[in-house]
DNA sequence: AAGCAATTTGGTATTTTTGCCAAATAGAAA
DNA sequence: TTTCTATTTGGCAAAAATACCAAATTGCTT
């Protein structure tokens, strides 16, 4: 495979990988309506807070979410609504056939 | 997290996982225009044919592609064009900011 | 400054994914 | 039937992803 083409698909795959985890999809779903802190998200999902922090970091690195600092909280919100199209399309893919 | 909700995101994540690999994205990109056999795809990408077969199997299991048998070839094609929206959206996500 | 709460980081064990090889299967052609 | 080609399967080793704990950091609030 051509190196340039290969690079293109490597980069795209990175985005899909960032989305390919139930907790991270839940974060996107939750943060689309309401800003949420790390602690709040952690309690909703029921995992270790350090694990949640790392999931948020993965989404942040790909600019899928962004965090706003308020006191010593960080409130996350969805940065790219386009990702919601991913989600609704995913449902169609699952339900068809 | 509510069990039902959890199941929803688990299922969605499965779809994203199926797409989260450069070779599999290349397959989708290639098969959208032209039916291709396992061997043809293998030669384009330059990996072991058994590896390609397994990538195709993952996409097939999620109904993302479908194969038509002709002689002892199997020609694959894109089953759900909706996935292309994923792809073009992914480009936007990458290029923005 | 000291204590406290929210978040991140480092380390590690576990699980999952990936890719190759070798062998098995399927089917066409000789 | 035998041979040849295309594809799949099983097994295994290497790489990547995940989750927890413990410790560090950040920045309020006393």
C-alpha cells in the first residue's frame, strides 16, 4: 500500500479507535447535553476515577471533547458535534438486517 | 451505568472496533467502487493472505461488507454505504482545528 | 501555610488484538 | 482423480488496550 495512502488510513483509524470503547461512547453521549466533571462521569459509569481520567484524555487528544476549568473541577463538553452523526449512523448499521 | 444503557454502548463500540484498523478502512474504501477478491486486496495492502482473510471476516460479521462467490473466488463489496459517511466525517474531525 | 477535594500520572497485571506460519478446506481445471 | 489456486482456520508470539492501585499534582478553602 502506498505510503501516503497508508498514512491516511492510519490517521482515520486513530479516530475510530478513540471512539471504539463503550465508556468513551457513553461519555460523548452524556457530554453532548450537559457539561460534566470527571468525578460526576466516574460515578455514573462506576469505574475507577483514574480510568475515567484516561478515557477523557484519549477523547481530548483527538479534539473530540474539550474541558473548561472551574475552580478545581474540569467540565467536559462535546467539541465536535459531527461525532453524533457517527453515533446515529452506528445505530442504523446495527439495526439493519 | 444502567445495564440496558451499557449494552447499547457495548454494541455501538463493537461497530467502531470493527472499523478501527487502517487495513479495514482501506478495504472499505477500495470495495466501495469495485468488487475485490481476497487475493487482490492482499496484494494491494502487502500483508499475509490469512491476515487479510481475518480482517474481511471481522467486517463481514458486522454486515459492513458482503461477499459473492464466483468460481473459487469471493468478491467482496460494501454492504452498508452509510459507513462512508463515517469516513468522510472522520476526515472533517481530523482536519478541523 | 495546612488541609482538603478533584484530577492526573506511573506502574503493573490482565485481556484483547494483530500478524505470521502451517495446515485444512473448497472448488475449478486438467 | 489429481493438481492447482483461492480462501479459511488453528496456533502462537508480539503488540496494544484496559483497569486498578498508589502516589503526585493542582488549586481551593480554611
